[in-house]
C-alpha cells in the first residue's frame, strides 16, 4: 500500500537529532529520504554510545534514521558537490542544520538551490535563528537551560529532561511545517522557506507555563512532580511504593475521597474546588498520603481506575513498553535488514493512518550504503568518478 508521501524526495543535509527525526517521520510516511553524510565518519550519532546494537551500530543513530538512503559526499570535492547540487535540484524538500551561511560556499544555500528548483521547500533548523543568535551553538541541553525548561523541571535544583526533548519538539515542528509548505506548493506551485529554531520550538511547547508569564506576570519555578495549577496531580506514597494521582476535576476528586474512605474531604472548603486545593496543596498532600498508606499501590490502582480516578505507578521505560504491549498498541516494530541475521527492533511511529499507514521501508543505513541507488535516482553513473 502506498504511503501518504510516496513520490516525494527529501534531501537530508541534517545531522544528530532534530533534523533526522523530522526526516524519519517523512520517510515513515512514504517519502524517499536521501541522507547526505560526511565521508569517513558520517552523522555524529554513529559514534554516540554505548549502548550499541549487537551489530555495533549506535542505538542513538538507529533511533532516528530508519527508512533512509545514505550517501557520503565531501562537499569540498567538486564531483561530490555536483552530486549534492543535483540532489537539491531534484528534491521536493531540502532540510539542513548547518551554521548560518555555511552551505552558501557549496552552492547549497536557499538562493542557489531555488534558482535550479523554484518549487522546493527549503527547511533550515538552527538553535537561535539567523539574526543576532546566528553564531550561538544549538545544543539541546543549552536550550533547555536558557529557554526556561530547566527552571520548571526538578525538585531541589533545575534539572534537564531525561531525553533531548527540545530536539524532538523541533523535529516535530519541522515535519509539520514541511507538510504545510508542501500543501501550499500543491495548491499554488510555490515553494517556500521554513525556519525552525530550537528556542522557538521549546518556548511554544512550554504552553501553560509560558502563558502564566505572558498573561499573568507569574514566573513559575520548579515544583518537583507537582503541577502549578492542578491538585492533587503529583506523586504520592502508597503502603509499598509511589503512586501517581492525576485528578483533573472536582468530580474525580470526590470519587477519590470516597475511595480513600474520607468523603468529607471533598466538602472541606479548603479542598472543595481545584483553586482551593492548589492553595492548600501541602495540607492536601499530607492528608492524601496518610489515607493511601493503608494499602499497596496495585490495590489502589485497581480500585481507583475502576472509579474513573486517573492513577498509575511510575514505570521504567521497559515497563512502559510492556504496558503498551498489554494494551495492544504494538509499540515495537521489527524492521527487516538483509545485511544482518536479525531484524532491527525499533519503537513504532505513533501515527495510525487508516488509508495510508506508515511504513518501515528499511533499517537505518550503513554509511554510504546507498551511493549507487542515489546516483541512479539522480540519473548519474559511477565509473571510478561520478559521471554526469
């Protein structure tokens, strides 16, 4: 069955995480993605480990590069540069995360590419834009710090998220923007430029936290596992281990109090409304923890879930995958890899399209594995050097 983006060609000049994540999503949707890498070393993440898979490939690299074709090109070499330029001229989308202006000396900047390919969607990913922040390095940890995320994450001190969340958010923004630009191109024939920054992607994803600053002048800080605007909505302690309660409205709170054996708690004016519960959070947490202490977390989860009170244990990632399996969500896919004795196991794409389902066309490529296929796609031949 054809994918939604079948026939689309994406020239991927990005590396590490944000850009490759975006292009992997496009590949899952059916696009032909040509990953251009440095000769010898390739994408930086090929060396990021441990852990490494059984065949020695970095699991970090594997996480964002399935479904792509790899070609190694030295842009300083005239023959390789000509191939890169031809790829750009042939593609529907070009995505890059080089330093501002770096691709111009290779004739791969937007202006040069658009002369040969006016309808291209040219996507640039940067840390802080191409203005005053053009020379600032765009690293996920740095943006988590300066963009404000670390100030609202942690318990006793600012803490980064446990995954490169800014890069992932930026990759999602890039993929959505590319699809929007392609829709515009299909209607009008016009290509366009898409700029996505790590800082902008993070700040747009801070949602209610940034809104509290803009709309009310309230600058939030880290609160551990508590929520600034909802209570009880954090980690509590049952008789044997922690338990998360995520009570989102007064009705759920009333049912929680009944299950805890203290229905009068919901009528107490200090706890009768969400705003009151937030104001008296410390006392509420003390009371709820005391009531939870009489039973184990599993028993509470069973009874509270039956009553429609959102709750659950704190799983590690392996346990989270097991939960998804039990729920029939099929979180892990096996991607066939003819180069190896066993398929590559990867987390599944979260999109489930009824007419054009995502596909897992190929395992993450070895460096320069698809040179001949890419040259054939571009109508070029190999005979010692690149023929044109």
